[in-house]
């Protein structure tokens, strides 16, 4: 998108945008999503409420953009944030366990957990936000699973007759289910068991 | 809980409770959860707001109780609502496909979808409500999967070395993931593919 404002104004609004992102992420982790209102975000970022209303349709939209930005910054710093790279050591089980264990750690990390839960919950009752959440945050990482499973098919480590886009849901579905609904603890042992069960199957 | 009120008062409050349940379920399906306020429920049920505040701590608590009651009424009428009976024809794959297909139909039914989504979303950000949702609605039906998998183990149709409580998540996890996050369409074909993939495994 072309920005015809003079460089100073553009820089100022970029810095306000960043302050608003940081305020939204900090608030949701500190006081919870129900109390992360537009008013609270504006106060913490040191901007007027109108600035936020001008740029975003809802607090969920602010949080989604902030969270996407967080992922991009992490990727820029480390180059290996899990949504950017999927290991391929040639051992499918080991690679899947490494990624699912890292996902378990991330989901158990309060800094990620609070905004992810808030966005997932909003998306569940708001189809438009849900679609944006899936498109911007979820699907790109799911495609990395699909690519790894396709490589495994080519290497003869995964059945040729499965659709990788469906098969990956046997890995991420159970983790997400247990995490979102808090049915039982989300541990590395669980991640390993899911990979073993999914690869070997439940039938004898 | 002992009820020392005279029979008439008890009958009246039972009928008010039922009217409140029905109002909550109807509103969430018609206008969505965000607009299903305590005020709206009270108006539709023809009771005062204070009646609702006296009996429930939140609108989510009203909806959860209403939804549990709905399941109990359905079970009382048909005796076969899926949370009461799990088929055991001796063919594990066929039985799992029948149950997952019925679950797909239920999740795609607007009368079930709206309250289930609303309760799941509330539970995701509210651990106390989430625990109640899992305990009263989810875990009883998960235990039926576990029992069916144990029977399959005894019949030699499922591996002896799996924990049924973990294994069932390979079946319900993917369905729940796809449904809650609306990543892709939830169909009978998908239910069948999940059962086939989970039983045979992704490895060759």
C-alpha cells in the first residue's frame, strides 16, 4: 500500500502502531482478555482511543495484528521460530516430536498462551475474525506440516495413499483439543505419544 | 440439596428454571452469544433479572446448565443420543465412523452449534467454566470412546500397548480442531478419513 505521508508522520504512526501492539499483548497477559478494552490499550500505549478506532475495527483485530507482528519479530531475530522452519533430519518421528514438543512449550508459555486463547475464543464465535486467525496465523504453520509429510511420502516414510493436509490434523488436532479445552495436562510425553500413535496407528 | 419450600413454590421455580433454559438456548441460536445477555434471557423467559442472578453466577453458567438439560431431555426421549450409547458391532472402524459421522451432523446443526461454540469459547478464556464444560459435557462422552477402545483391545482389534484415553484424542481431536477453528469443511468423508488414518497409521 502506498504511503504518501511525509517520512516523519509515517515514522510517528509506525511507532504508535507498535506501542498499541505492545500494550495489547502486555494487557492480555497481565489482566486477561475481558479487561483488555480499547480504553485500556489506548491508555497504556499513550494514544487517544480514536487512533485505535481509526485503524482497527475491534480489540480482537488489534490483538491479532499484534500477535502476527510478534511472530514476525521472533522470526526475524532467530530465523527458527517454528512457523518459519520445520526440521527434516530424515527421521519423520523424531522431527514431528521435536516440533510438537516445541509447540507444547509455546502453548504452556503465558506470554503466548493468553493472546492465543483470546484470539481462538473470539474466532470460535466470530467467523470473520476466525477466518483471519486461521489465514494469518494457523494455516501457514499447518502448511509446513503438510510439506514435511509430503517429503516423508517421497522418502517412503509415510503412506503414499494419505492426503498430507488431512493427515497433519491427527498431529495438531489432539494437541489443540487438549490445550484449548484443558482436558488433561499438555506435556512432552503426550506429544511423543501422539506422534507414535499417529504414525503406527491404533490397530494391531 | 434439600428443598424446604412448599410443593407449589418448588414447581413454580422448576418451571421458571426451564423457561430460562429455553430462553437462553433460543436466544443464542437466534441472535448469537454476544447478544444473549442476562437482560435478554430474563425478558424472553418472563422473569425478573434478579431471579437469574440469584440462581446463576453468569450467562455462561445459565447456558451450560441449559445445554446439559437439553442433552438429558434428548437422552430421555430417544435413549440413543450418542452420549448414552456407543455402538459395538464388533467392527471397530465401522462403529467409530458411525459415531464420528453423527458428531459431524450434530456439530453442523445450528441448534447445537451455537451453544456449543459459545460455551467452548467461554471455557477457553475462563478456566473455571471450562472445567465445568469438560466435566459435565465433554468427558462423559470421551469415556464412551475409551470404553469402546478397551473392548477393541480385548477383541484384538486395537493395539494392546496404547492408552485408550490418549488414543481417543486422535479421533475427536481432529474433528474438534476443524470444527472450532473452521479450517476446512466438516464432512462425513472427513470423519471416515480420520478413522482410517488413525487405525492404520500414517507410516507405511
